[in-house]
C-alpha cells in the first residue's frame, strides 16, 4: 500500500493494519524483539502483536510504542498544526478562534413579481 493521502477513503481497519506493518518493519530494522519493545513500552507482548497486526490498537498503546522507539515526534505529522498564520492573525485582529459554528445560509430574496413595488 502507498502512503496516506488526504483523500484516503480506506477503512479504519485497513489503515490500522498498514500502520502496524510499518511499526513491525521499523522494529525489525532496529533489530528489536517484540519482547524487548513491549517491555520498554510498558505493554504486554500480546498487545504489541495486536498493534502490529492492526487488530484494534488503542491510542495509548500506539503512543507508548512510539515513545519506546523514540519516534514520538512523528505524532505531529498525524494532525496538522491549526495555529493561525500571521496574515490570518492580521485579518482577525489578533484573536484566535475559540469555538466553531455552522455557516449561516444567506436568505434568498423573494423573486420579483408583476405588480409589486420595490
């Protein structure tokens, strides 16, 4: 499978399997056994096997493994930074959005009819 794309429409279980396979390949490239990594991450070996197979991994387990592998900095790649760019700060007069709201729909003007004054 190729890398993740913004238009990725794959099922979550397929993405979990791919992430698990990548973790397994990374672990093997570092010549680390499942037992060693599980101990370093503070999880059971079975949990690590489930994570590497993509079998419903938990976020906690994933983060623990990333920290044990010393690649937790890659978490920043999962969710882009949402801070306002400098030009947007000027447009918003220095304030950042605190809440979201749905967009308002513009009222449609009534169609013009014969005999009405405007």
